[in-house]
């Protein structure tokens, strides 16, 4: 059965499935082991305030992340001339 993924970030169960790490061991937490595995395979992620890895779906699916549209900054003519 194919389940449609939703949301910008992977959830906890998806991270467990991706990394293969569901519990901590050898004095390290599950989150620390997941971060170590993600680093070892080169998957981009952030660590949130709780120490858990945050992975975007685009990092896994191979899509380019949509660039945030940057508005040009207004500069007075006196400075720009």
C-alpha cells in the first residue's frame, strides 16, 4: 500500500524507517544516533531545540528546495548614484 507523504518535514516514524535507528544505545540517544547516520550518508538536516534531526522531504526525494523569493531592498537614489 502506497501512502502519500504530507508535510514539509519527515515525521518521527519516517526518520526511524530512513535511519534504521529506533532506540538509543551505547550511552547515546536515538536522536544522536540518527544525526550521526544522516551525517555519514550526507543527507542534509537541522537539529531542533530538542536535539532531534529535522529532514526536509526535498532532501530525500532529490528535488531542489524552492528558493525563497527575495525582494530587492529599496535604496535611496542619493546612495545608489
